[in-house]
């Protein structure tokens, strides 16, 4: 600090009067005492002349402080805990300290941490949902956390992994980009939903000599050069994976459209079949819009036989015909499958017969979707007969299958009155979709009556389940008829 002072002295007599008094006193002293040694005359600092009236009066003492630190202020010094929290937040990337803090201090640190910190630092250290919510909302404008089990941390790692898979280019992107993420996300990823797989980058083919024919078909393309990213190592490292939802294609290709961008190769198929067979925790498998034909469907379904956990199989919007439908029918008797979706494929009456035979002896499947196929009345009647013995199916979709009045008649009245009685005995079927079918309104009305009766019975069972228990297990009054 530098100090500047202004010193005020008492009033001093004038210079002339002072010198006269000094001379008279000196003469008197000389005459009485004799000669005296001379004393040095005191030096009085000269004062600036005062200006203005009354300037000679007493002037107050002034003091001015000049701070040498530009950041110095008169504010109150923060608490030591606040300073420590600021230091931890500032150096969190190099020295992450969290678990050692008190709960209230942990909340303060987490509320000030940046969402851009490396995942290697935060993945296995931070479990606070508010922090991961900030990470998600900063990166993605629309966040449906309900699709990820209500967990923001799970949502972040699932979407982050899906983004890496969607932009992975075989033979160009380093696989370590995905595999290095496994130690960080293996405990949080439950589902992988990828609606795009990019093919390898193809260099322009060198020009060939001679005339080239334009009669070559699209199927003559070399598949090995179009293989996509193989999921085997990734899925093997995810110990809690339950859902796999894949689409082999390219989104938003625009003017760069080529058919080979939508090619699910045989190498892709065999690799994926081995992957889902080894994943014993998988409950839901969807492979849609990927040009899966009968041969590839059989390869995939063969790997799912006797799977310990699979509950839902969705192969809709593909090219599966009767042979693929027969493989799916075999799967119904060799798995615990509860949902089967083969919508918008090429299944005809023979495939529907196979599914109906399996459905008649199945006790697990609750939903079957065959809409937008071509099973016609022959296949529709076979499935209708299967409802006589099936006691577990709750949803059946047959819309858009070229069904007509013979199938409706079989399901409602006249020649098929015995089937209507069978449907009345089937108390589980709650939804029966026959849209885009040429069935008379009267038949549709009677079918609807049977479904309404089933729904009412299901509602009563839900309200009072003990009322519908067998007399052996029921604790209340015996009433086996319900």
C-alpha cells in the first residue's frame, strides 16, 4: 500500500516578528549571562499558501489507500468449503473427487460440473440422474426417457452407442472407437436400436475395355464388399442387453441412392445369427426393412430355437414367404415366444397352415401379426380353426390378406357356427384385426360381439381373480363356473 498524508501545523508568527523577538531576547541573555554558544536555527518546512477565507483554521487529516492487486475487493471472503468445492470442480477432469465428500457437498459439485467432461472420468463415477439429464438435453433436442426405462444415464449411453453404430463405416472407421466404450457402458445399456448401417466406401471401378452390356441384374453385385459392421464383439461385451432393433439400410441418401445401400448380406446374416444365439439375455429381437428372404430368415430363426429368454420376434416389412413362415411355426414350439410379427411379407396359405398348426398347440403366444400378407381364405380359415384349441392368444391381426366372406362366415354363423361356439369358449382373444378384408358387416358384427364378451370376462377376472380360481386353489367359496 502507498499512503499520502497532508500535515497541518499550528499558526506560525510572521518572519519579521520572529526575528525581532529573537534579537531582543538574545541581547538580554548576553547582558546577564555573558556570551553563549550559538544554536542551529530550526528549519521549518514551507507550507503552501492557503487560498480562500478561513484557510488558516484546523484542517482534518486525510488518508488515501491505493490497492496494488487489481482483483482486491472489500467483499466478504468465501467460506473455506466453498473455495474447496470451486477447486474440485475446476480440476475435476484431472483429479475427480466425489465419493469422499459429504452428500450436500456432492450435490454442489455435481450441479457445477460441465456435461462435456470425458466419459472415462464420469461414466463409472457419477450416478446422479440430474447430471445425466443435463448431458442428454444438451446433446439431443428431443429426449424420451420413458423409452429407456426412465433412466437418464441409460438413455445417454444407449443413444451415444447407437450414434457411433449409425455412423460407422467398415474399413474406414477404427473399431476401437466402439469397443473402447464397452468398459464404460456395459452396465447401463439394455437396448440397441439402430435404423441405419453404412456400407463400406466403394472406390470407382476402373474402366473396362470393349462394349459393356446393361443387362446385368442387381443380384449380381459382389456381396462381400458390402458387409456391414459385425455386432458380435459388441453384444458379447454387453452383459445386460435385452433388446436388439436393427435396420440394414441408409437413411437420407437422397440423390446418392443405390440398391446396394439396402443389402443385408449372407455374411451379415450368419454373423448376426451367431450373435443373437450367444446373447442369452436377449428378450426382444427386431430386424425390419432389411430385405430378409426365406433363406436368411431360416438362418436367423434356427439360431433362436430353444433360446432361454426370447419373448418377442419382429421380422416385419421383409421378403419372407412360406418357407420362412414354416421356420417361424417351428420356433413357436421350441421357445417361450409371446409376440410374433410377420406383417408385410409374402406369406401365403401354406405358411398360414403351418402357423395355424403350431398355434393350435401353443400355450405361450399372446400376439400374432400377419397383416399385409396374402394368406387368403384358405389360410384365414386354417387360423380360425386353430382358435378352437388355443387358450392364450389375445391379439390376432389378419388385415390386408385378401380375406372374403367365406372366412367371415366361418368366424361368425351358418356353416361356421361351431367355430363361433369355439370362439365363445376361447376367453382370451381380445383383439381381432380384419381391416382391408371383404367380409360382410353382419359377420364383422358377430365377431365383434364375441370379442366384447371376451373383454368383459377379462375385466371381471382382473377385478376379482380369486372368483375364477379352481375350487382346489381358491380360498373362498367354491365357484368353478365363475
